[in-house]
């Protein structure tokens, strides 16, 4: 309920369109839900790159004049909520560098699990880092000379990185899409006339009238150049897939389709499944907008208990809000949703939401319902309890702050002070997707992590230095350089 | 469907609270739907006023530091969409002036129908105007000496102005609320401990935990000072009331309660009434969010046809958008709502919306449905056709652009290319409110204007000058001053 | 020495030029020394006004795009340092209003001495005020209906205002220049082809290649319209002139010519006169740049003692500087001027400056010289001691802060810790101008105020209210309106 | 005359002061003349770096709040005019990176002559570049592992770079100053109590009350750490020095002292030398401010011809000026300096300036003098003609635009339309410094370049890519990866 995991990143790329920057702007607009912290577009006119990045929403970072300045028929865009890398402009993506290979721009969605180790190796080898985003590691790897004297290619590079990554890469004359071998994060291919488009979700294709072609396969590299589009499977032996099921539950926009499953329909089905697993005798079903709306509708349709939109959302809540107020109790909760007391008064209420993360927001909402005179309150959650952190790029809080990792379900129920509390079963959740369980990453529910991560390395490690500094003065001494004291 | 009449204004006032500015900030936040163009707060610390106004959303115009600078236990705030007065900062409200009466701040919601005439009279009498907002006229009237030598009081002043007005006025030590004798616009009174609050809608009281006391009566002046609260009925003989019914249909927030009727429930009832008047054999009910959501739910509940939220709203649509794009057809429509094609494919679809104003947006939406493979499309509107302009402050387009004023219902149906088109009857609309028809202004539907307006005077007239300029040079000549040519 | 009286205002106007806004921009640029707080330009295209004002320097407030938006062949511009009216954007000039006379814009340089009284009268008569600048009073007076039923004309209006004023006024089709009957502030007329120009100083004419025509006479109104240029003397009987001599000493730019006297040459002559009045046996003459440069040169030329530019100015000192630093002692002084110690070491130094106002800056400079090893320091000031405040618009500090008003010359010398201190005699100062003493206002030196000012009325009075507030509630009571308590 | 070579960079560093950031702010303020494009400060609190950089003047980029956020007792600051690297924020210095060595910040004044070659080598070795400034090359070199397994130290690093460089480097616990073996650019050491300071010029020491200790020697590395200050001569065998003589002529602030010679006094002496070399029978000496002021004074003192400050500078000329105007002829020249016609009318005028670069500005100034009625105009330049470009960091125009490289002195005289034109002899210039000629770089006058530069490599080369791009798709093909066409 509201203290949601923060979204992470949206990717968009265009090859071969005269208005590449404007298309990318619209594409990012449709992907704004995947990251609201910074936005950037890099275009290539075949000779040089044009870059504009800024902090804030896509609509705040760009305007018509800026887009006109982004010349070229190729573009890559990124909208970001930081997963690694603190929130400074210099960490905004796409990242662009110059190397022996020419100019490269890269946009990344996901989290590398061996980032800290790779960074240490690269630094040992002489690399210097100017940002704290994983993309810089990928670029450094690509720039390394390989043993055979050839430059590392993308295949070699992505075989060295581990974890979750969907990438859109642009050189001066190619556009490339990459998806990690587990396919944690979505990435799809679209077409507008002769132009090719890459996007995190299909909703971005819809907005720019692009025709959906297919998804980039896990482990696949897709490259578009003047020779057309080609593809290579970089991990031909790899079998296990692990798409993040939380994309279906919460992240993706309901109008997107992933793996042939429309997200909205999956969510409605999760609500129906909830109703099958937990039939409750109540008067009204009240979803928590927007994330619980679909499941709430599903519960109502399946159970026959009427839906009531008793929580009203304020659509003008911006990002730059006041410091928490002592004046207006629960202002941060209340400013987003107001409750229509009359609708729930003297009613037995089923509240449907998509997750309970820290629990504080949920508690505030239940309080509102009680104060409004609800006779009973039943909270139903359209997925299992979140017990474990995500190491693949979703900004769940530490385990210490995950309510379900620290309390039994009955303790949570008591804490929320509700008449009953139910979570959708893992099997039920999977069943609602209509896809096999084996294809999902559900580590946040079941601790079954498809890719191991460096133990003891939390995601901020690369921002902290470990004091292994070699004194320059000391080095000079060691070189027996003659030291003259002033 | 989307090309909605623009909202107009939200008012908020506080008397006797140590955090008057912060409360007003939250109040305006809850009233943001009534105007997004500019926002302003004026406080009084008993000796002087503190003013901050800016263009944009409340959350953009204010921050913690600015609010701290707005000292005092009294405040008046305003959020505005221009009705009269073009969109410049100097027209942002509350307007503050200095006069023989001391400092006065005023915030106005509505539209004076005799503004142009009053302005001409005042100018003839020596007044100079620095803005184009009606509030300045009211202040000028209040500042005029009266015949009996006394200063004009508020009762005299408001008897001279005509049209729609809810006002919140602040002097150095009083907070005053006024509502026109017809009660066109809402205004209510709330209480937080010992402090008094005035607000356009009850949803603003909810956010700041204020207790609803009662509405300001049509024609009533309510004044709060150190002597407590008092009230006077300025139009004791007046009988006719004319509350704007479109507040129920569209303007007010669903969680507000007006005249003891919760807006959400009225809208659901309008949907039920639609279902009673126009039972249609269809597969799904698809509301156009957000304005059609409640009526859509009502239609579904009454008809038993399942609700589907097939239109998905992008919650990050900002105000500062690009110039209309030739590149992405209907980008402005599509960027707000995307359709989930799969949900409507091969279905007979009932679309529920709350109005068709110009028709262009509706047409684009219907196109989306057809392209997505909907078998039938039936459009149902939860109020009668808009045939007439509003002269009381709602920014409907000119009659020439009101689709229903220029086409028969059948013509509109054909133009939209839908299988059927139905509007809720006027009687049905009124019935859904549970209130007597006589208490409403429904002029936009039935041309029955409660207050006549100056004929030939459109609302921009006071921004254009009429060339009656008296040459200063000429004046000097007339005074027979000796003219020395250079 | 540096804590100079702040400058006040620069005026510029254009009639009949296709690039009126751009010319005005350049004109204000040349007049930037007369005010750096805000800048504004209003143009008229014959039908409507175009306005742009902002806080800061002319080059910060305007850019090419903004100037392009200021259409029309007439313009009036203003650059301001506040004399009355606090420093808010709403007080930026030119002020524009709408009245029975049409639109009027006004730019004012000077200070009305009967402003508070006029304002009270106007308020009593029903006027409301939105700013605290004197210009609004002038506009209100012009808008008042006169007894004979005619509108007040300019002649009547300016006969009611007292004090110092040079005005540039623009109606929709006239440009008017006015100078008070004493001619306190400069105003001159120029010509560019067929176009007419008004400007505070001739240096502004130079920049736009305008030919100097003549000065506006004290008491004269000059009007340019489609009928050409005409003029009237509003005070035909008036005799006494009182041009502010401090314009020659400090305010005006050295490249301006006022009353046929080039300011630079007058200042060099003041330095020569200093040398004649106070011949000193010294090694070097060191002027305090920039204000003391001309007089320093004059002293050197007359005395034969070599000039040394030992104080070096930092040309990049901006306005938005840090809060006073405890860290770097006298940072605010030192950041503007650094001393070249080597040049004054073991030398007998004559320092030439144009004024000692508060004394603190002078003291810091002398300290620098002593620390650098100067053997003797003699301070020479190119005007008499400032003993009295200015009531005509120059922002000298209060008498309590004027060093010369509170200390004898010997006390100042001791306080500065210099070997000798000399002020140019009043007669010597006048002699250097080559003009008769009777034509000057020298009140800041000799307390001989040409126009009396309202006693006890300091210049901020109109910003403070006097509590004479008439309660609106009280008024309602008095009207015996029926009071209904809630 | 005015179209001066643009300045380049100012450096400032602090070790061991509680207000390191604020001191650095003031230091940069005093060095603002060395670069106005961007400014930056990096501090170290011993554990992490704090960075703030921005485009514009020091006073625009920083404010009190920002400085408070820059915690730590160490700081390095930079003010920049681009020499290499285009003018983007990402090129602003100090540059900070993270490497195996920990965090390093570097600020650079000068220009590497082997930058392009080093960059190619580093790229071939796997380096990626995110900026186009030379400093990044230095950091990459420092990060490279050396053959003996040790990290490269500073001595090794600076032996690989060629050209002009003064550097201030900060690690997490050291502050280091470096000067190239020729000593092209200045760098000095100062002391404030126990704290150490590094600065480009002594004027920066003066402002922060730091005591001058000595200059960093050419080829010397000075390091301050908790162990105190130490120093090493990295080029013990090196003999030739080559300090940029144009620092004396134009770049340095007159109140700075370099090599024990006060810049102001050197410039006055250059003027005296001019008078000795070219005695002219004239009435007045008019310097072009500010750069010609000292030499003008020297000429006047030596010749006995009176000085007149006939050119008046507008001190409010900002950087963000309008596009060149067709409206006001020579607006860009005239806006900076206005001529007082009266002072030069009917006079034989000696104009003293410090350089004629393109000639256009000089021509405009001479025109002004002629139009003002000067009887004769003699132009005297206080250094020899600029015939050659600078490859060490001074942004002279290309040879094709250097007037003296393309015209004989007589041609220039005719072009300027003056009665005589004289340049100070090279010997005379050197003599005025009182230092041996062998210690200077005077390549811009005599083409005697102390360090050869890569032929054919102009200074923008590293911003343009050479098409050697290795296609990623191609690389994948070469790796025989299986290509699957879509």
C-alpha cells in the first residue's frame, strides 16, 4: 500500500527515423512509471552524438527546442530511478563515452550482481570511474583489449557480467538491444515503417504507433545497422529463465503485454484467484488505487460483491513535496488518497492491494476506514508476502524493514488491526499469469535466487571506498625520487 | 471525453491557527483539481501581509522554506485556472491592495456578469487597473467612498456585483467568506480546534483534519475576527438558488460532499440512472477515466454487465507538454489514455463518459476502440448535451465549438461512428442528485440563465481597449497651455 | 570609498523606431550604473502594450528572444535601484495601468516629497494601491476626474506633485518626457533619423548613435506623437533651479555631458582644484577606482606628483555575493580592490576618493596602505563632507550613519588614522563645474533644501500601515445589517 | 584591443583549514580573470569528496549554502576558460574520478602538446573517455599499472606528458602541486597559519590573507599531507625555462607578483620603454582600459605627455549578451568602451594598448577617435606583433586570423588608418621584466617553440573522431557467433 518499491528504469531506442529524438521522448513518456528521477536522450547523426539529460520527469527535462537540437536518425533514451548510483546528474543515463571503438551510448535497466568485483578488477587494470552506475562497468569491459589482440566484443563482454540487465546501446551507426540470459527485465522490438524501435514495454510502442514485432529473447543480442537487423544468441547453452514476476504484479503498466500476457488481465485474474482462495462474506470491495484497482475488480467480478471506489486519488501529487509535517498527521498518506467515509460506513469492507511492504501506509489506510465507521476490514494482497530483498535492481527496503520478513502473518494482521489478512498463494499468483513457474524469478517471495550475488556486497558498496588508497607521496618515496623538504 | 471545460478556482482561508500558511498549502493541494495555472497564499501576522504567488501547481510554487516565510495566524489561498484575465503572474490571486481601509487580500471563484460595466464606471470615476481579474473590481468598489460619507461596506459592495462569486477576503485582522445570492459556487466552513477554516470543497477540510461545520449560505457573509464568528444575509429577500449542477457531474472531487450529497455517490447514481434509461445488450462497460469512472461503475452495477478498465491513464502527464505533434497522430489524446486492445477485442462495448464537448477527443477514443477490434461501440454520457456557454466562470468553448449546439444527436452519433449514443436526461440527472431541480443552474443544458449577462460583452472584453484614449497632448492643448515647438 | 550611496534610476524612451525595444535595451545598458536592482521595458505597437520586467541587470533580464517579443515602434525602459518601494518584482518599473485614458506606462527617476500625503488623499478618495512606488501616485492623479468634468491632464498632475522627478511616460500613441521645475534629475532628448529618444544621460545616446538635441528643461513637458514633437512649460513663473551636484561628483557616467559640461572633465578639474586647495608634499597619488580615478588624475596633473594605480579592481564582482565572512577579514572590501603593496611601500601616499560616507570602507583601505608600508597617508576627497540626508531620491544612509554628520573632520582623520584629511571646498566644487552655484541642489552638503519635505515622514512610511483599519465586520454592524451568529 | 585572447584557467588548493571550501571560493574569486566559463570546488573530508561545479562566474556558481555543503579541511578549485574541451558542464574542472588509487580530483592550467597521441594510446589500451579535457588523460596515465607491478606514480606520469601544465591534485588525504619542467604557467605556495595554500597567482593569496612562501619550481612536485610538506624535482637534468611572457603583458592581474616582479610595475615599465623607443610629439596619452592602462601610464610618465582617460568602460557588461546587432553598428565594441569626444577633439592622440590580435576592435576604436575629431592618432602596442599561435593553452585565433601574421606593419597601419603604429621591441619587452630572455616562452612573437607539438594535430582533434569505429555487429560476426536474422 503506497510505500512501494521504487521503480527503476525505462529504455527506448530508435534506428532509422527522421524524428528519432521526438519518438524517443514519447517512448520515455510512456515509460515514465519505470523511473522519475532523471531522463536522458542521446542521438546520433552519423558523425557525432547529441546529448541532453536532466533530473526530473521527462516532461520537465525536455521541451520542443531541446528536442529540435537532438539531431539524427538514431536515438537512445533512458528514464531512471536509481538502483545503484546515487541521484546525481552525472549518474543520469544514457552514459556516453569515447573509446578506441568510437562513441558509445548505453542505457541499462537492472542490476549487475558482480559489479563490485568487476569494478575492482578493472580498477586494478588501470580503469578510472567517473560515475557509480553499472553501465560504466559494461563500457569499460567493452573497451578492454582482448587476449587475441582483438577488441572485446559484446558477446565476450556480456558473458562477463552477471545479474539482471536489459541494455540499449548506440554506436555512431548501430543500435543494439541486449537482454540477460535469464531475461529478468523486459525488452521488446517494434517497427514504425522502415524504422526499428526498442522499448522496455509495449505501452511505449502503442504511444508512437509502432507495431510490436517480438520480445528480445533472454541472452539475445539484436543489432540494427545499415545492413538491416541481425541477432545472436550469446548463451546458446543456457536454459533457465527467470522473468521478474513482480513486473506482472506491480511494475509494468497494465496496458503492456509481456510474454503474450496482457498485464491488466493477469492482474484481474490475480484478483479472481484471491476470491477463489479467500471467499469472504462482506458488503463492498474497495481497491487501493492505482496498484490494487485491477485485482480489486477481479475480486469483485469473481465474488459478486460490489466494487466501490472509496479511495480517491489526488492526481496532482508531485515529487517535490514538503518535508514530513508534524502539523497534519499522516499528510503524506492522506494527500495521495482520501477516503469517502460515507461509502464504507457500517459496511464490511474488503480492501485489495498489491503488496504490504513496510506496513506503515497500510496501517494508516486501515485507520481511515475504521474512523469512517467500517464494521469489518479485511485486507487481501494480490501476491505472497515479500520476505527477501531483490538483488536484481528493485529497490525493496532492507530485510530489516520488510514487514513480512520480521512478523508472522497473524502479527501483521494484529498490527494492522484488521479482521482478516490474506496473501495470494505463490501457486495462485503463477497460475494467474498462465505461464510456467519455472520461467519466473520469485526470489523476493521464496528466496530462490537464480543468480548468486557477491556475499556481503550491498548495492552501495561501490560508492564507498575501502581505504586502500596508495599515497602518491609514498609512491614517490618508494621510487627513490629525491625528496626536498621545503 | 478529455477536452473538458477547464477548471477554475479553489479557495481556502484560515483564521486563528499558528500554522496558517501550511494548512492553506495543504488545503490548496486538495483543491488543485479546481485550477492548475497559478497558486498563491497571503498571510497576515496582524501587522503586515506576507505574499507568495507563482505560476504552476501548488507543489511547484511552494516549498518548506517559502511557507516558513509566510508568518501569521491568518491566511487566504487561491489556486486558479483563468476564466477572466489572461495567464500572467500579475493576474495570480489572491490579489492584495492597500487602501484607506488598510491592506486587503481577496480570492475569487466565479465570474462577474457585469464586470465590464463596473470597470467602465470605476475608470470613469478615476480608478486605474493593474490586472484583468474580477477581484480588482470588487476591491475598487470596496474602496469607493459612499454617498453618506462612510466607506462602502461589503454588503453595499456585493449588492453591486452580479454573477457567480464565492469569495474569501482577508484584512489585517478579519477573515471573511462570501457567496453570491444564487450560490453558484460552493464554499464551506470548517473548524480545527479553535481555528476557523473556509474552503471551496469538503475534501480540503478532510486533508487538514478540519471538522465540517456547514456551508456558507447563498448571499451570506461570514466574518471571523477576534470577536468570534458572525454572519449576515446580504440578500434577505432573495429566493432563487442556482447551484452549478456540473459540480456534481464533473468539477468537484468525488470525495467532497455538497448540500449533504456525496459527489461520488451522486455520480454512481447517474450511471445507474443511465442504465435504467438506456439498457443496452453489451459485453463490457468501459469507463473513460477519471471522469467517467463513477458513472461507469454505476452502469455496471445496475446492468450487471461487467466493468473493464480498458483505458489506462498515464499519471505522469505534466502541464508543460510539447507543441502538438504532427509526428505522432493524436499524441495529446493517446498520451493521457492508452487502450488495452485485448480487453475490447470482439466485444460489444459500452463506453461511459461524463460529457462530449468538442467531440474531437471522443472521436479519437472511439477510433482506438474500433482499431482494437471492438464489435460494437455504444457511447453513454452521464449528463444531457451541452448546448450553451457558461457565463458564470466555467470555461466551456464558444457555442460554435460546442458539438451539441451545432449537430443533432444522430449527427453526432454518425460523426463519432458509434452504434448508439445516449445522453442522460435532465430529469434523470437531477434525480440522481436527490435534490430539487429548482435549486440548480443548468443553463449550459437548458439555456435558462438565472442571472442575465451584459449582451455582446464576451469575457475577454476587459482585456481589449476600445480606443477611447484621450491624448495627453490633446489635453494639454485644450488647457490652452502654451505649446513651444522644439 | 565604496559604501557609496546607491544609485537610483535610469530612464530611456523611444518614439517612431522599428526596433524600439532593442534600442531601449541598449539605452538601459548604458544607464546600468544608475540602478542594478531591476530592469523593465514596455513597448506599444499602437494597439496594445508588451511588457517585460525582471530583477537583476539589464543583461540578465533580457535576451534576444524576449526583445523580439516586445513589438512596436514606441518603448519606455527603466533600470532601478529602489529609493521608495522595497525590492520586489511588483515594484519594478515601468509601471503600466489601464484607466479611462487607456493604457499608460510610466518610468520615474527621483523621489516625491509629498508622496505620503498624496497617497492618503487618494486613498481617502477611493484609490487602491498595488505597489509602493511613487509612479503609482502619479498615475492615480492622472486618472482622477477634474472638477470641470475633464480628465486631469499632465500639467495639472505635475503641479500637484512635489520633489524630484524626471519622468518618461508612454500612452498607446504618445511618448512624453517630464522634468520637475527644479531640474533635480537629468533628462535629455536625442534623435536617430526620424525617431525621437529620451534618456537620463547622454552616454545612452552615444551607444545607440543618437544625436543629442537638447536637455528637457526644468518644468518642461515634451510630447512626441504622430503630430511631431511639442512642448509646454508647466511652471512658467518658476525661477530657482536645483540640479543635483552629486551627479557631477559621482552619479553620472564620466562620458556623459550635462548642461554642456562633460562629467569627466569636471571631475578632473575637481582633482586639480583639490591640488590647488591642498598642496601636499608626497611621492605618489593613488586614486580609489573607479570613482576617484578622474579626480586623482587631476590632482596628479596639477601637482606634478606621479599617479600610481596601486588599487586594482576585480571586474568580476557580482551582486549576489556571500554573506559577510568572519573567515576573511574585510573580504567585502578586499574582494573589490586589492592593493599593490610594492607600489606604496615607503612612500608618502595621497589617496583621492570622491566621498567618505560611513567611513568603514575608507578605514579598511587606509589599513591596507599602512600594512603595505606606506610612510604617510593623506586622504583627499573631491567634494565637501556629506552632512545631511537626501530627500530627493539618493539613498544616502540616515544622518546617524553619515560619518561627517557626527564627527568633526579631525575626529574622522584620527579615526581613519591618516596623516591628513582634506575635503574639497563647496566653492571649489562649484567652480570646477564652471556653472553658477545658484543652479545646484547641494543640500547634502549645506542643508539648503530647495523643496521642503513632509516632516516626520521618512521614505518608508508608505510601506507601513497606520492601523487606521476600518473593520469590515464593524462596517456591517454599523449598517445595521442583521447579524446571525453561527 | 579587446578581441583579446581568452583567458584560460585559475587554480587554487587548500590543505588543513577548517573552512577550506570558503577559502577556495575566495581564491577563485581573485582568479576569476583567468577563466569565466565554469567554476568548481571539490573538498575532501578525509573519507569522501564533495563536489560542486557549474557554468558561469564563481559568484554565480556558488552561494553560502552550497559552500556549507562542501565539508572538509582540504579543497581544490578551478575556474576555467576552455582551451581544449568544448564548453559543457561535463568538461568543468576539477575532474574527479575513482580508481584503484582511491578518489582523485585534478585541476589543470595549460595545454598538453602530446594529448592526442596519449589519448590514442590509452584508448588502444582500453581506456574510455567521458570528457575532452587534458586532465582526464593525466588521470588515466596515473591509473595505469606500471611494468614493475607498481602503480604509476606522479613522477612517472608527468614524465610522459608534454606541454604546459600547472596542476593541483587532491587525493583523499594529500594536496599536490605540479608545474611542468618549463614552468609555462605560474603556481605558487602560500600559508595561512598551519594551513597550506596553492594558487595560480599571488593576488589570490592576498585576498585570503595568506603569506606568500615561494613559487613551485618548474618540474617540481610539492605534496602536503599529514606528514607535512615535501617536494621532489621530477626533471633534475632539465635546464631550459620558458615562462609565458604574455602573463606579464596581459594575463596576470597587475597586483600579482611573479618571479619577484610585480606585474603592474612591469607593465608601467613596458609603457616607459615604449616611450623611449618611440618618442612621439602628441598632446595626450589615452590608454585602452583596462589592459592598456598601466602601459599608458608608463608612457605618460616617461614622455611627460598628459594622460587622459578618454575611453570609459561600462563595468556592467555581462557575459550573456545579445546576438550581434545589425541595428547598432559596432555595439559589441561600443558597449564596453565609450569615448569622451571632448577630450580628444583637435588633439594629437597617442593610444596605448597591449595587443592587436584580429584588428577589428582596434579599427573600431580608431574610428571613434577620428569621428570625435582627433587630429592625429598614434597607436602604440606594449609588446611585439603576435605572429604565431600558442600551442600551450592560450586561445589566440588561428594564424589566418592573426592580423600581424598576414600583414606588414605598414599594411596594418593603413588598415587601422592611423598616423603611426608602433610595437614594443622584443628586447624592450624583456628588458621591462628585468629578467633574462632565456627564461621566457615568446613563441607567439618569435616562433621559437620550447616544446614541439604534434604536427597536424590542432587542439580540437580529440573532439573529432576519426571513423576508425569498429562495428560491434562486425565484431560479433568475426567471432563466428551464430547470426539469426529476425
